[in-house]
C-alpha cells in the first residue's frame, strides 16, 4: 500500500516531486508508525465490515481500528467479537486478495480478549496488524502488552503491534501527572519493539471536567487538554532516539449525508477563486477547525490522527504531504558537508536554516516525506485535497 495510491499514476506524477513510497505490514516499525496517517475507527459490530474495509482502502485509508470498546455498548461485546471472526474470514476468502487491505487493529477492553480473539480468528489472523490498548497506565499496561506478546507467540505471526491509548484521569490531574507519565514511559520502554505508536484519548480527558470543544475550536484551545498533550510529547516523544510516535486527537464533528465539496471540485484548484470557494466549503462542512487542528498537531510534535468519519481522511493526508519548501530546507540541513554546523539562508530566501538546532526537525521531515511524499513546487494543499477526493 502507499498514500495516494488510490489516485492514478499520471495524477500522482503531476502532484509529487517525490512520490510516497510503498509499504506493507512487514515494513520497519519506524516507517509504519509514520505512515499510519488518518487512522479510521469503526465499531466492530458493523454487519458489512469487510466490505466497508475494502471500500475505505479504495478511498485511500491505510490504517483502521475495529473497536470493541467505547464505540459499542457493553451488551454488544460478544456479538462484536463474533462479527470480527466472520468479517476477517470474509476478507481472507475474497477473490480480490488481501494485498491492498489497510493495516488493521482491534481495540479491545481487557487483556484476556487478545489471545482469545487471535485463537478464534484462526488463519485470517494474518490480516491483523495488532491491538489498540485503552486507558493505558503502568498498572494496566503490562498485562495488555504481555497478552499481545502471548498472542503473537501462539499465532506464529512475525509481529503483532500495540498502540496504547493515553486517556486516564491520572494523566490529566496535575498532582498525579508526573508519576503517571513516568510509569507509562517505564512500561512502553520495556516493550519498545512492540509499541508502534501512542494515541491520545482527548475525548476522555475532556469528560473528566465535563468539557467539549465546539466545531470552531481545536484541542489546543482547551487549555487543560493542551497542557496534557505538551507533557506527553515532552516525556514520550523526544527527538533524541528515545521517543515514540504520538498521534493526534480525534476530530468528532461531521455532517450527516455529507457529500464533500461536490460543486467546488468542478473548479480548477489552481485558480484563486477556486481556492477561496473550497475554503468556504471547508467551513460549511465543519472542517475548518479540523484543518487548523491538524496543523497544530504537527507543530506540537504529533503525527497522524484518530478519525471517526471517512470525510476526515483526505484532509489529514493532504496536510501530511511535505511541501517542496520544507523538503528543500530539510535537504540543505542534512547535507553531509553541513555536519559541522553553521547557518545558511534557505533556498527559498525567506528564513534561516541553522544546521544543529534544526537537524532533528529535518530528520522527521524526511521521514514524513518518505511515507507521504513531497509536493511539486507549485502544488499546494488544495490540489492534493481535490485529487484525493476525485479519485
């Protein structure tokens, strides 16, 4: 699979200075963590889940979470498990094959579910990339991670990944936050090769204080949440080789019966009036806040995003593509002859590139360029968005 692989090679060639690379579940964990992109959540109870997965893959989704936790009621858990077994069997038996399927994860409620589900899935378990571990803390996390390791060993799979969700009140409350973060760090470091990424449960954070952001506000406008995000990045996502990929919080607003931008896409994205028209459409569809939040995610050290609606996927991916200007700066900073440091004017002649302080940023940018590609000099977000939606 690859990002923007659902659009034609001809269109990709016109859009990208450097196209996104192909990757698979067997790719290095560093690549997979960066490539998660917009991870689309779906309740595990959906009756046509296998068909839904294929449909979303054809629209550019590369990672999905099939949820047995908060998205379904307590009384539906057993039915959800049975449905997953059926749907994985359907995916595995489909004549269309399985090469183009997204990375599939199951969000469980308890550690005991993990080996049980792997056993019940049987042969089709090979389609599973791993598990999402809810309300992750030091006291709960070890049992979850041990269960993933046990399930991997019994299944014979080369690797089952884990994605802990950081969403407990201990992480939010000021008096317990430092120890909670230290405990999470101790736990995930013991299982570093298994932890693909850390996910943020911002909805749970807000619920502790009875808060909910509006469609025109980002998670960073809710100061108590912004403080937790900053501390999580501070402890768990350092650029010194000890950090993990931390993904952005869910955007929970969407329009029912949404048909995104249909009138606007008839206009050329290269025309200024087309850009303004599309911006109006974004606001009308409650996605202006999403776009601002994606930009703030990246500015605050997060990569990828939890999504609960297909309409959010293409904007997340379009804003994840590295611009030609970013790529030019990163290349200049990482040139071997710059190893001794120094300062230079950017090729775009609009900023200072200081080699040593900007090196970690440049390395992260080049990893993002690998999995999401580099846009041509004249190509912007609107062009990438329209191409992704038209495909």
